[in-house]
């Protein structure tokens, strides 16, 4: 087995983040998370912090580094939604989503990059969404935050690509999580009809793509957007 890596997943307490953390644990890696609340998979080092707060992110990384060593793989997964139609969307609805999903990912990546540059290796993986490029009514804030991750990953690739560091985006479609299950039945049926695969994805579908991007096999992949959406967003 390859040597255990120091892996950090933000928001590993539920859904996609939890499945990703479990996948790396199963591979024998040392896994930590920055999260706000909830329970964690056994074996995950949890540090409670708000990704919107630079000092909190810095302190969380210091704690993880002390326990697991410099972070080699980062999965920026923490995200929130505040859906509302454009005309009714408040500044707070917009700013909270951008600050968490986009600025939070930036703050985590910026802090992680220091050790990665020194080590001349690293994996930055941003969890976006099919909605980032496909769009979604009532999701101007969420879509903007998730498409912003693409520009971020591609700019990081141009900055750090020569140092053995890759930055990629995984764009899940409709995944069978609590968030999707909360949608009205009619809406779920409409989404299913639009998905060529004819089913919602599982969290393991996303975790598998993340695991690949973090692996040595993906060393020459950077600035890519990997859709995990059953074909829903083709061409977007």
C-alpha cells in the first residue's frame, strides 16, 4: 500500500463530504475535516471552524498539520444554499453563499498552498455543481459561487502547475442526499427525466471521481471540470 497521505475535506459531516472522507480513510490515509457541526465518520480528525474566517482556517490547518503533517490533498466541499428568485434575493442571501462556497474555498486553498509549494506536490479538488454551468432558477448566488470555482482552479493551475500541484473541479449533478430528497416529488421526477442515466447519483459516484483526481494516475490532469451527473450537463 502507498504511504498514508494527509488529507483535508471541508464539511465531512454529511452527504458528499462524508463519503469522500470515508473513501480516503478506507484507502489508509490520514483524514481531517474543517466543519461546523454534526457527527463525523470514525477516524476523522474534526476541527470546528468557519471557512469564511481566515484566522479560523489558519488555526485549523495548524492543528491538522500538528496531528497529520502538512496537508497534501484538499477537498473544498463545504457549501450552503440560500435559494431565492433574483428579485427577492437579499444581499445577505447572496453574500452568505458566495462567502462560504467561493471565498471559503479560496481561503482553504490559499492556506494549503504554502506547504504544497514547499513540498512541490499537492492536490486541490473543488466540489462544484452541475448548476454552476447549467444554471438553476432561484440559484443566482449558488450558481455564481460554483462556477467561480472553475476560474479559481484554472488560475491556480496556471500559477502552481509547474510545482507538482494540480487543481481540479468535480461537478456533481443530482446526488441522492438529504438536499435532493427534500425536493418536491414533482420536481424530482422532472430532474430524473432530464438525466440520461435515468437515476440520481450516489455519494460514492462523486467520491470515486475525487479519489481518482487525488491519485498518482491523475498527475497530468489539472484545470479540468469532471462532471459526475449522469450526462445531465453535457457540453456545459
